[in-house]
C-alpha cells in the first residue's frame, strides 16, 4: 500500500540508536557492522587475549621454577622474562577491556535488533514492492538498473523518515529492506 509523503507525518516513535551529524552522514564511507557481529568479535577477542595472557604467565612461572632446563645467562633470563611479562600483562588488559566492551555491546545489540525490526515494520506498513518500483518500466531496464533505481527509492524514503541515523546504518537498512522485498 502506497501513501503520499503527507501520510507519513504521524510517525512511529523510535529510539534513536545511532546519531550522526550532517557532516558525518555526508562523509560516511565505512560499511556498517552489525552489533551482533561486533559482539561476537569482542567475545572471541576477550577469550583469546585472556587465554594468551594467562598462558604466558603460567609459562613464565614454569620458566622461573626450572621446569624448562635452558642454559641461558641470568641477565638474558631476566630481560626475556620482563619483556614476556609485559606482553602477557598487556594481553590480559586487552582481554579484560574486551570483556567490558562485550557487556555494552550486548545491550547495543538488543537495541539494534529492536530498531531494525521497528524500521522494517514501519516500511512494510507504508510501502509495498509495487510502490518502490512505481513508475519503472521493468521490461526496459537491466537487472542492475532496476536494482539501483529501487535501492535509491528505498534509500530516499529512509533518509526522509530517519535522516538522523548514521549514513552507514541507513545504507545497511536500505539493503536489508531491498532484500526483504526483492530477494531475487
């Protein structure tokens, strides 16, 4: 069902998760990364760095207790232990920071999923596949031209309605909505 722009005035209240200034929206050249993917990355980084740090400290303790029989000078043993200890400490700090980031990302992930759902529901309520393709002679256009024209229509509608969102998020949503209507 297609509505005019005036019919869009009663807007559904949406939480605004990604704010962006107009300069950021115009200059955005990075690809949007889903919060769920960032959460997975933070989880793997947290465990990996923590594991490296703890393993390193265990190996240092074993090294100093004589578990490894290496014939090296005391000064080299001290220097290598200091460097290794610093690296292990940094790994632990990075792991702890990643666990901390993971907590925030868990909340952000839930907010993003809710926001994506609200935007797609709003779009489905006001626009159909025919409304997106309105005025396009599909037989005279190549698949690529049709894709770009439809995508531009979706992007324009999202920008008009949700222009306060970060440009990369709007592009992500435009692609998601395009795939929802035209899964070809």
